[in-house]
């Protein structure tokens, strides 16, 4: 089992931290994992992306040219990474701010209204958790309790009271792709 | 955890006595992590943000002269600033650990990953004839492991060692098993292990003076010869490398650090096409695994050296295989990282006869 | 009274400090370094710090200071002594750590390290020999060279429009919150030598008491570099150097 994912969007959308929670969740589930960010000033407002690889075997390259799953959260990311989804792979995108929809037909494309869900819940800070829910919903790679343990590991203790809210967001995200 | 964070955790657990550094991307997490972990409260390790890389390496020189296990970290432009001090540490035959999380140059360059400081690390870097034991980690686990290895080798040979990492392993997060916590050495242990250490002169011994100055050329030649003998010993005993699929390989890729893993993926892909490529990953860049490359060059048809620089390690590969087979270079520059497909394309470009499709 | 009577123990009024080695000093006749070395040796002895003191030697005429005082030493790269001293003191806080630096080492190439070590309030002593010239390399301009003063790199005299002004660095140290004691002394008369010794003693005590950085500037002669006899050099120093660099405490926050 090996899943190669890239999550891309604007800095500030929680791209890196979403990848981090996914990585820690995989770690809690005894998987090998690499988390490779495009680092630097990109973290502060420009585009950001992170490659996360989960595997039950040792992982070679942390840098990839094609992915099992691409999560694109803005137009630039969609333009850049649509071509890099492996045939038969998954492309998840949020229609919010997208003016050119994906065109490929050899892959599974899921449009998720994650921002709308956030607005319904009334908290835009959990946007990345809704998206993470969609990622988990598309592939049976991790049980949800591993994700909760990943959250506990990445969130500072003073924010642990927010874990139920995050779990709710993940569940709503999963429902979006059912 | 991130590679840079692993360096900090591993150093505390090794029982290091002091860290002196100056922030620079992409390695600032080393100092940040140490400041957050506050090891002075637990192991008694000193952590100091210096006023410059120059000050930091001289603090390391001072600490090493006291027999302490001290280290510094920086990234390419900062490591250039440290070169004078590194030369002094090597000349003083002092154990110390230096970490370079390389970024693209020359000049201020970029903050993205690079391997363009290969020459600087493996050929000396500062003034005078000296060498650094150069360790090239390719994973977060090795970032943690090489702290202890780097210190151990530095103390074994009384010479500085350097971890030559890059922005990829520095910034990447992976699973890592940290070594158990070791106590810092006591004053008595240091006096036993390092009788030359400057600690304040007890009446029972002569004064210890750490100096690298010798104005008499015949005496300076003796000092140099002693250094060269030590380097020869290191070359004989401390070569480390890893091979992957080399047994039946018809071609060889040589790559170090994180790039070796990108190459490994390329080789896996090539094997699926029936093309037999093997990988040699030098772990010590100095001493260089020249004998193994010499051996492998007698059974392969060609060698591709992949580095994210304009061609540095390729010189050592060529020297090792005595022009027996064609040796080509593939690299990206300026902080660009090749993906596995690009590596494979470069391979078939240089060795079109290998393409079975 | 013949020689043998004079050297009898009961007739002895002065002796060389135990910590000064038998090595013949390479300093020129008339140089102030030898006197300051002797004072350092005396102070270390009198404070009973022989086994705890670590000296950091500079690059400059005092590069071989480690040959003359029988304590542990580290020879620094040019200008870096305060960085080394910072690390040594932090790694071994019960030791007595001092740097011994000239004007080029401390106030030109090592300004950054000097100012920052003092600003951190490292519990060290910085001994600063200011003779307004680079002695070791053959008499070039120092940052503290006076206006109009001839050196091998200012053969027609230092011009402020070309070379800037003489750097008064001790007042800079005095401004820093990390320093507890900044003083400027000299060793050209026995009275001044005694004052310098008292200053060094206070500085060493400050460091051992963890009160912060102490800086002892010693305005000195370089009769070779100045191309004068030792007597002329002393006179010239009083008439010129001490006008720019007047003697006395610039800062003393320590209650006696």
C-alpha cells in the first residue's frame, strides 16, 4: 500500500498543517511517511504545497512527478497539478474561486464545496479539516481515530478542546465525497 | 519530525555540551528547537544565539579547545563565513561538529535546496591543507543518527566533522527513532579523554595551550605531515556508503543525500521497464568510496552522477573509475529539484542504447 | 654589600611573579606588553586563580602571550577572542576567563565580537592594549591611530577625510548595559602601573562574582612603531595619546 498525495493552495489555507496532521495520523497508524513542503516565503500568502507519501514500505523519493491524489485549493494549483494526477487517480478541488474547471476524464474528479461547509458550521478556520475529510473519504487509507491522535500530536494542548470541532469538520468532509 | 528538528533532539540526547549558531533559512529550526527544548534546564547544555556565523564558529573553536562536545549549524552563505574558524579547528586537531543544510548559491542565492557546497566541504573549504569528515544524510533518521556518528568520529580522530545536508532533508518530516539520552561527560571524563583540553591549569600538569601558530617552517611541516597521516588513516577506516540493486546492474547511478532517494525511485521505475540500473550512495563524501566505485566501474557500461549542482562529485567518481567507462552528470541548479522522471530521461539521453522500449 | 648579599631572601623587596615563565619575551625594549603581562600574572596569583584562569590570546604583538604566563591558553583567530571567551565561560562558569587584545584585534576586525560579548554581559575580562598602531605587522594604521599620526599606511599622517576618526571604543563599551566596569589606564609610571594592577584586580573579581563584562583599556606605547626611544615614546603618549584617550574610570557600577 502506498499513497502519494500533493496538497496545494494559498498560504494561509492550512495546506501545510493539513499535510502534517495527515502525516502524523499515518505515523500513529504505523505507516512510513514523508512530508515534504515547498518552503520559504511561500508560506506567507503565496502558493504553498506539500507532498505527503504514506506507505507500508520504506519510501524512496520524497519528491514526485505524478500523484495518486492531488488536492488543489486555488486556480494556480489546479492548473499546475491537474496533469500530474496518475491515470485512475483522484483530483479534489474546491470550486471556490475556480474559473477553469478540470478537464481530464481518465481520473476521478471531485468538486467539494468545503468553504460552504465551513460557513454552515460557522468557522472558516476548520477549512483544511473539511478538505482532509474529503481526502480520507476518497481513499480508505486511515481510520478516523488515527487522525484524532494525529490532531492531538500536532495541536498544542491549549487547543485540544477544539478537537471535537475538527472531528466534526472531517466527518462533514467525508460526507462530501460519498 | 523535521530533519532540522531531529538534529537538535539528537544533539541533546548525545549529551552535547554546547550549540552556537546564527539563524539562516533553511536551517533555523535547529536553533529554534534547541531554544524551545531548553536543554540547559535538563542536561546542562549551553545554547547561544551568536552575533554572527563568524562568532558562532569561534565559540565552537573555544568550546572544542576545552574538550567539550560542541556544534554549530548553518546554511551555505553562513558556512562560507565559518570557513576561517573551521580551518583553525582542523589545524588545532579539535573535535567539533558542523552542520550545513545547503541552499542554492552562489552569492545570496536562493533558500531552496542545493548540493553545491560539495567541493567546499570535501576539499577543505578554508585555507590550508585539511579535510573534514563529511557525512551526507538522505533521511530524517540519518539526520538524527549522524549527529552521534559525527561527534564520535570527531572525537575518535580529533578533527572536525560536517553533516552536509540539504534543504530537502532539513525541511522534510519523516518518522524518526531518537537515540536514548546520554549524560554529558564529567570534567574528569573530559580530562581523561582529552588531556590536551584547556580547562584551567592544575598544579599536576603543564599548561595546555591551544594554538595553531608555528612560525618555524620545519616544525610546521611536521604538524602538516601529522595531519596528513591522520587523514590517510581516516580514508582507510571510515568510508561509508550504501548500494542498491548493484549486483546485476548494467549501469550505475551515483548520488548522495536526498537526491539519492529521488534516483532510487527512478531506478525502481527503470527496473519495471527491464533496465538494470544500480545505485551507489556515498554516505561519507570524504573519505570518498573510491574503491567501491572502482570495483563497480569494472562491471557496468556507464555511470550517471546526479547532483543538484553543476558537477562536483562527478570529479571524484571519474578519479575513482580511471576512465574505464563513460561518466556523465545530470543536475539542476539554483534550488530546482529534479523529479524521478527527469532523472530517468537524463539517463536515457546519455545511454540511449539502454532504452529497451 | 656584594651580589650574594643582595639576593638574600631577607633583602628581597621585589620578585618576579611565579606565573611568569622563563621564556625570553619577544617584545621590544620599552614596550608596555611585558608590564601588563606581569600585572596579569600577579593578579591571578594574588586572587589564587592559577588553576581556574584561562587566557584568550589575540593576533597581534601579544599573539605569543601564551608563552609567558603559565596558565592554560587558547590562541584566537584575529578579532575573535571575545567569542571564544564567551563560549569558554559559559561552558565552564566557575573559571576565570579573560581576553588580551590589541587595538586592531579589538577595535577593527573584532569590533562585532567585542561589542556583542560585552552587550551580553559575559562574565569575562577584556584587556585592551591601545598603542594606536599595528605593531606586529610593521606599523600600519590602527583604528585608534591619532589624526596626523604617521604610520606605514598613513605615511603623511592620518587624515580624517580619508581614514575617519580615531575610534574611542571604551566609551562605547561604557554605554552597554552588559558592562559593569570600563576603565582606561596606563603603565608609563610606577604610580600608573599600580593603578592598572588595581583595575585588573577589580575586573577579575567582577568576572568571578558574575557581575558582567569588565573592560580594562591600557593606553600604551609602541616605540618601535612610533620610531622613538622608549623615553620619547612615553612623553609622546602623555602629550598626545592621553589627550585623545584620557585616563580614569568610564563606568563602574560595582560598589566597593
